C-alpha cells in the first residue's frame, strides 16, 4: 500500500530473545551484535520521531532475536513490546499470492487463467491473467495511489464495489507491457481466490498458512481495528506532532493489505519462504521468480515480492503502509537471513531505514571474511591518514598507484578529520577476478566512501577514497 523527545524514544523494554516454533536458543545473536542492532534501531527512531518499532531477526533459517523500542501508545504512554501486533499493510500481498498458489497446487485454478473466467463485470481487465494481477502487470488502475486516506476510504466498501468502480475503467496500459503498482489488482485476485476456494480469504490464510506455521497473532485488520493491547497507529502532518491515525473503512484493505501480526510471526513466514515450509517447490519458484514484460524487460517483481540482486545477495522484499503503520520485510533466501521491522506511524521511512541498517550488520556478521575485511580496511585507512601503507600488502599495480605524491595527498586531506566514528561495509561483489568492497567512513562533519579491491590471495589492487 502507499509502499522528538529523545528520552521518550529510548527503549524501555525488552532486549529478549523470543523463542518458539522455528527458533532455537543456540541461534541467538551474540550480545555485541544485539547491542549494535538495538543502537541502530534507537538511532533511526530518535532521528525520525516515529513512536516505536518492533523487529524480528531470522539468522541461519531460525528466529534468532526479537525486540521492541519506543512507545506503542503515546498518551498515556505504553512501551512497545515484541508481543504486540502492528498492521503490515502491503506485505499482506505476499500472503494473497501464496493463497492463490496453494489453490493452484490443489487444481482449483491456474495463475494463467484470465480474470474473467472467475469474475463477471471485469470490463477491460477480463483478459488479464491472475499472474498479471499478482505481478502488477495487468494494467488495472490503482484505487489508492495516495499516501493518505481520501474521504471515501474512511467509509465501508465491499471489494466488489472497488472492482466495479476501478476495474471497469480503461486499462492504464495493455496487459503485460508495463509495470505499475495496483492495489486494485490484488482486490480482484482476492475475490478470485474466494470464488475458487468457496471460502473467505482470511479463513484460507488462517487454515493453510497461519495455523501450520504457528502464526497465532495473525489478525484481520480490515475487519476491525487492533485491540487496545496492541500498537496504536499514528500520523503526522509535515513536522507536526504525532496524532492518532484514522483507520480505513472495512473492505478497502482486503487482499491488498488486510493483515496485522507480531514481528516474530511475520518472521515465521519468512522462515517458511527460506525453507519452503508451506508451498511446494514449483509454487515457491513462482512466488519468487521475477516477472518479465512482453518485450523481455524485467520488472524486479515476482508475485507479491520485489526481487533484486543486492551486492551479490538475492533479496526478496516488500514494504507496507496503511493508516498509522509502516512496515518492511527483507528476505535473503540463500543467506538464510530475514529482517522484519514494524512501526506505528504512516508516511514515514523509519521501517525501511532500520531494515537496511540491520541488513548491513547481519550480512557482515554472517560472513567472517567480510568482518575481517572491515577491520583490515579500517586499519589501512588509519595508516593512510598518516601517509603510510605497507608495500608488502600491495599488488604491483597498487604499488604504482601509491606514489609519494599520492600518499602525501592522503595524509594532508584525511589527517585533519580525525578517527572515523563509524567504518561500515556497504556492499561487496566480484569484478574482473577481484573482490570489491565499498565502505562508508563517517566523521562528525562528513562521510567518505572507500573502495577497496583485492586479489583472492589478499593483495590489495586498489584503495581509493572519495566524498560520498
């Protein structure tokens, strides 16, 4: 969906490992890594003013850590707890797509069926396949492009009324020729799932996904607001104070964004995606395979999931936003890592920022080679601030680069900055037989990028520094 006070934002509770189905004590994160995760989350909440965040971490395919920070409610103040539910918005689309794929496994439908086979009165969208609806390539017009709730969306509506109003408009483009995010497409897909299963969508999810995965907190946020013991959603106008957000009327969220749950339960779904715990192999492949347009161009989207290669790591992801809440879900299947961040303010980027910061920490923590490389690169940087580097560490090309003049420039331009306050790996990849790592080097008043390329044997081929 439309993907302050410092003391008030300090975490009150809970640095606790949440163990349950899919979690084992030996998978817990080391204290130093937990502390860095907590610090990263605090920093984003403090900077953005978002009231709270609830996180869950999957590492080595197991639920390893869950924590909550800040306040789930501001007046009166209630600290955020890992057991509280947050609305997850458009992350719900992953579950709608999975429900459709489970129906295909049973032979109840095919994702290549045209929508008109299942629903009447689809107008120009009748020929769009279920696959195109789930991949945002159908061309069906989105009913909610805004990052706020228009007045009509505060009133109840039926999914059928949404379809009648928006699906009967001209397609924004011929099906399969472009990619454009469309909540309407998911409303249509949800109705198709209900027609094919002869069962409500949430009931299907509860029976075939939530119960098997022990996702006991899953809640139909479309049907009713969260109970009082869960997080309260907030909104802000410009830089004004947080105010309790209005909730969308019943029917608007449905298959496009109806779910709420704890961060740990969303992480249990991520574990199933990593380990293929619900879908069969063919369905799992369909869920996570990038959809291509008719001209062969990739969309970087599968079925309810964004798909990309990030510094050599395959990433499946989705964000979510509904009134009062934003969320981010990152899954690195081959690394067996997943990161869930749920926050209780809409139109904010805190969930995304926290998730990205935690991904950097976890991907480095799970790679001893990267962790050692960070330490070595930082020591080399400190040496370059003094105009020094050991020639024995350099390839022949790098020795030719580090002339006395170059070392003098490094010393004169970097020495005055002092010791970096942070030295972080941003990304790594292979190119031309060299291992390339890019580091962000942070000082009080500036941030630099260090690009380090090394031979597989360890000799440095490059160490360059530039402004970020």
